[in-house]
C-alpha cells in the first residue's frame, strides 16, 4: 500500500505541475463538501500538511494492537492469515529481547493513512537521499501505511496540522464505523471534506454527496463536537451494550457488559412451601408476573403454566439447561415493564445461584428450612425423608454461605421458618414494600398458611434420628395454631 501510494504520488507530481496538494483517499470515500471549498481551504493554507501524526510513546493511538513494538520487532507472518504464527513469533522475540534499531533521526509516529500533504513535503519524502534506508526499515514495520508518511513528514514539514480532512470513526475493536442514510444530517455538521466509509446502499447519502449542486446539507455552523459525542456514545454502547441484552452479534462477556439483566426481578425460596396459593396471592397483591419453579429439574413452571412465554421462550427443559443464564436474561429482557417473580428451592437446579447473587437487579427472599414442610407433607418413608432433609439443608446452607459475602450487589432477605410463622403479616409486608415502594393498602391479615399441626413432632423426630434441622429455627412440639391471625389491637390516634 505504501509503495502504491508512492508511485501514484510520483506520477501526479511529475505530470501535473499545477498540483499543490496531494490527498490520499479510498474507493469507500465520498466528498463531503464541494471541491471548490476544499480548494479554497487549501489555498488559504499553502504550507500546511494535514496528517494525523502522534508519537507512539505519548498517545495510545492503536486499538487492540501493537504500539511501540511494531517498530522494534519483525513480522514475517501475516496477522490475518497466519495469526497463530504471528502471535508465537512475537512472543519468541519478546522472550529473546529482540529489538530492531530505528534509523537515526527518526521518531516513530502513528496516525490515519488518509492524509493531505503539500507538494513540497511530498517531494521531500520521495526525493530524500535516505529513502532506500527508510523503506528497508518500514518494509518490516507492522502496518506501515499508518506510520511511514506519518513519521517521515516530521522530518520535512514546516507546518503540520495533526488531523485528517477525512471524517472516519472507529469502534472499540478498531473497525471503521459505516455511515448510513440516517447519518446525513449528522455528517453535515462536520468540518471535514471527505467521508469514509459509506454503506453501498445508502442511496440518499450517495445522491446528496455526489451531486455537485447539492453537496452536504447545511444546518448552521459546523459542530464537530456533536459528531464526537455521538460516536463516543456509540462506542460506549458497543463496549457496554444495554443491560440484559445479549444477541448473536454481541455475546455476553464479563468485561463488556453494563449489567447482567435488564430489570429488577424477585426470587422466592420457601414461600410457596409455607403459604397456600402463594403465586396467585402475590400476583394479585403486587401486580407482578409470578412464575413457579423455573429451574425445577423436570419442568419449567411458567406462570399459568403456558408452554411459551414472551419472546418465544420455550418451557423445554433441554433448551433451558443448555444455557440457564441466557434463559434468565431473556426472560427479564422480554418482559421489561412487568416485574417477574419465580420460586427457587434447594431441590431445584442450583446453576444460577452465583449469577443471581452478583446481579444488582436480583431480589432474593429466603425462608430457611421451609423445605422441611415439603418433606413433612410428603408420603416418603421417614428414613428417606431424613436423608432428603439432610441433603436439602446442606444445599441451602451452602447457598446461604455464599449470600453472606460482603459486597454483593443483589438484595437479599433471609428469615427462618420459625421467625416467619411467628409474624407472617410483618414478614410479607416487608416483601411487598420491597416490590412496590409506592404506598399501598397495608396488609391486614396473612394469606392462609399450610397446616402446621404435627410439624413440631416431625422436626423432633429428625433430631432424634441424628439430623438436626437447625435452619428451620426453634419450633415447639405443639405447632397447631401457629401462623394463624390473631385479633388485631384496636387502633388509636396519637396527637
């Protein structure tokens, strides 16, 4: 590319004596201003070279590539076609301490290859007595079209304006932004004279910019700051994305995302074991969509047991288990504006525990030991129930230990089964306040709780069998009547 540029520039200078400036452009470029304006602009600045030229040591110009090392290492292998050999050879040179000598008098500079140089500067570069030496050196520099003229112009120019007359922007991966028809008004605010790159089907842009009678749209004075701000926002969106939106074009990355999920959601553990009809009751009180156990081992329990939820989310267990995180993020993204709630339990899959507790949108409410009610109401033989109780308590205790870490962004609320049953109204009111901070009618009575008659004896039997259910809290042997509403005290006004 450098050699082709040298040959083309030499032909221009030899055949056209009236040429005062030479501008390097590509086939993807369009004129952003009429030619006469560019001629007037350059005529007013006859000795100025417009070329982006920055020192490697002072400015991190490159994106995801080599900087100083591109001038000191050798690159016999193509980065595009033989990437592994390229990387391996660079690593070997680093280990051996290989360092090429930069020709005396040169200070490496980098910049955009789209420049506009004066005739005097370009002739000085092409006719330099040391041209062969410089060419031999830059022939082994990585991506020399971004450094050859940018470095040599510093030796010959009397006045450099370190900027390009080409409007071109690059994303976080160093790839150029593509301009479309809806950028027409934006590019009209630029103070540049050329535009790169334009989408081949941007018909309005081509019609506007290639018509000499029209040129770029004029909407007052140029405002380059607006363009910089627009593309900076685009780059930030490219780096961080939208919270909870992961697409084929932008797969989740721990370092390239602004959030795990798109909106707050609520996970309840143990509540459906204690409260009869907890899901419909909570849906009625909070207005949220309340699902069952979304991560049950054998089924996906969407609200109202639908087979397909918002966004085409299937209840197929195999699809959910292929990527549980994507299942949850899709569920939240596709239902933005409607709070989502679901049940979790020690007997469900535990794949998402770590993901949820590091998610700022997660609200996790747990009644510890509520799994014992499931076993109490089951038909399992006592020996099997004891074994299941030991396993569930171990799983839940591990989860609780994770939730005790400091600095977790998720909001966690933990209460024991005994504490909940002792004051169900207060416990549920705290949950509702967390879900709907706007003032609402206070909860006067709890929803119906499961029958606890005989539950204390079941817990004692577990203790007698050597399995202490410490996560349930302290229950008396006689649990009949626990959790039932009592006659509220008569309210009075304090003035």
